[in-house]
C-alpha cells in the first residue's frame, strides 16, 4: 500500500493508515532526517485521541501516550548505537508489550523487532508532500 501525504491532508491520510493496518501493533518508520516521520506519528496519535501532550522522544527514547484504547509507545532510536543499548533502554519490553508501538529509526536495532512488525518507508515527494510505502523491510 502507498499513501501520498501532504500537510493539508495529513489527518485524512492518518485515518486511512489506521484503517489499512487495523491489527498491527508494532510499526517501524524508516526515512531520512526531516522526512516527516514525527509529524505523521503526531497525526496518528491525535486520531487515537491521545490525552497527553505528543512530542518527539529523541532525548527520552520512549514516550508513552494514553488513549481510550490503552497505551501507545512512541519510540525514537536515533540516539542509540545498537541493539544492546535499545534493550537496556527498555525498547524491547515496549515492542513485545501488546501495545501500539510507533518507532522511528528502527534500523538502529533491527534484530529486536517482532516478525510481525509493519515497516513504513517515508520518502520526500516535495517540500509539503511525502510518499508512505507500507510493506517489507
């Protein structure tokens, strides 16, 4: 599946995304710095009616957001060196918790992800538009 997402339709496309993946719990977002991963995750969380402030977990590594259906873990592995560091930070516990996990920079610790992880590739189209490709690593 592929989604073309612009800032003007981001909430609509986030809704399409949730409808398309329904049962997936661990979603790994791949893309260059500044490609819009965090912005799209923010829109996904808003649609789930997250009750706490949504922010980038670049420094905290893991943010937990509460929503009416449970918890969402927003994980950013950018600052980590490897899988061992991710495990020590508690990332693996989140990935296998049964809660929704939205992970940025999954290539930093590829070996800790469940086999059922949905990989999403975010590519630049232009300054305001991104292509999201859902599928394999």
